[in-house]
């Protein structure tokens, strides 16, 4: 991870140091950390933060929890057609290697975002999503106890 990315990650953690899982943020607050509207915010192919709505608002990204609340299966970038190994999805794979933690926000409604804590990406698979009839990247996220 570049020193610039490390510095940015530490800044993000500082902004969230008093946040607890379940805290609600406005988009203005989230956008101080997650500076883009798409779900994977990356810089230089390094993940900074992630957004989800668990497919409730945006069905083309059907993220879901695993057997417990500490695992999430996160859909990669790409709205239509088969997803590609683009800069956003490569950043997810880079996070598997770097093992750094990133904040995850869940969109509840317009302007309402729930902080889900810090997460690490553990693996990525290219799978056929039968419901969407397309190939998607599915990444396994695991909750961290604290930022690492």
C-alpha cells in the first residue's frame, strides 16, 4: 500500500474513531470519507471505503450477510452485463493482499447511512449470478474488531 493510501486510511479512521456500529450518518458525513457515489471508493487501486444497500435499493448489487453478521458477500463493480476486472474490482483483490480494514456504510434511505464498522476483504470469486443472468465478482468481507 502506498504511503499516500496509508495516510488517507488513517485519516478515515480518525474521522470514525468515535463512531459505533449502527450509528447513522448523513450523505454529507459519509462523503467526507467516501468521496464518490459508486460502492467501491478506491485510489491507486487501493480501497478507501465501501458502500452497500444489500440489494434493497439497487438490486444489481445483491450483497448479503453470511451465516452471521461478521461476514458479508459483497458484489463487485459493474451494473450491466458481465462484470470486468476493472480498477474497482482490482482494488478489492489488492485489499485481499494488503489485509487493511476499510469502513463500510449501508444505505437505509436517501441521506441515511448506517455505519457497519471496519471490514477486511478475504477473497474474491467470479461467479454466475442466476437471478441477474450474468457473471459477477463476489468478495468475502469479514468484520474487524477495530481498525487495523
